[in-house]
């Protein structure tokens, strides 16, 4: 009975503690501290993973990997940032790792529709082609540019928030986004004008626009 009472009191104490206190308690061996930390932030971290990966199964796997990493790395937390920022960084990195692994897998061509099978609507095919093109273009970016683009342009974080998540200066985030967007604009230029020849010089593009082509 006494053991049960102590266990309940321990859980109540954990629920009343700050995030930093929970990290310290976990590092000191408290068996309930990390569970409370997960309970507090699971929904928000799940939303981040789902927005990044756009796949519930992938997001769930990434979130599990992230919390395992956080569990193991909690003792090295130095309180130089908020616990939520630290968790966001771990979750985002886990998501980007899964993106990289997914991109490295060989793609399997889709079978063509056979006789009597309904044709895939053109809009659906175009949407799929666009998603694949964007995914392939992101894969062409250096890792640091891709991370900044995902956080700012996909996740919607501010430059300041992204700088905290990645542990770099705000100017570095702006620079990485600018370089990444410039490269994406070239890689995805055919989506704006499917009839255009790839890698058309910028001057030629400007001339066509002025001529209304």
C-alpha cells in the first residue's frame, strides 16, 4: 500500500513540474518523468511530424524514433534552449532522416492500365507528377538548405523559430532558404511552363515573359 501511495505522489509531483524539471528528474532516474513530458507534448510533436511527412504511418514511426532519441539524449540536455525547442529539433531531424531514407529507395514504375480498367483522371496524374517532381527537387538540395526550406516553406515556421530549431543564426536560415528556393525554381521551372525546354537561360525566360509567350 505504501508503495502505491509513493507511486501516486510521484506522478502528481511530475505533473506539477516544469519541462526542465522533468528532464532533470528523468536523467536522475525518475521512472515517470519522461512519460509526463511525452504526455504534454505528444500532440504538438505529432502535428509537426504529420505536416512534415504527410503520411500518418511515416509520421508515427518518426515520432516514435524521435521520442526514443530524446529519452536517450535527455541526460545531455543543457537547458540552453526551451525543452519544446529541443524536442522540435529532434522530431524534425527524425522526419528529415525518414525523408532521406525514403528518397534513397528505388522507385517502382506504376503498371499501365489494362483493357477495361478505368483511366486515372488527368488531374490526379498531374497532381502525382507534381508531388514527385517537388520531392525529387528537394532531394537535389544540400541537406542544410532542404531542412530550412521544409521548416519555413512547408512547416510555416518563422525564420527566428527555424533558427532556434536548427541551432543557427537567423541570417543563415535566410541565406539557406534563398539559395534553396533559387535552385528549386530552376528544377521546377517546367511545372510553370510544361512546353519549355529545361535549363533555359534566365535571359531567355525574361524575354519570353516580355513578349507575352
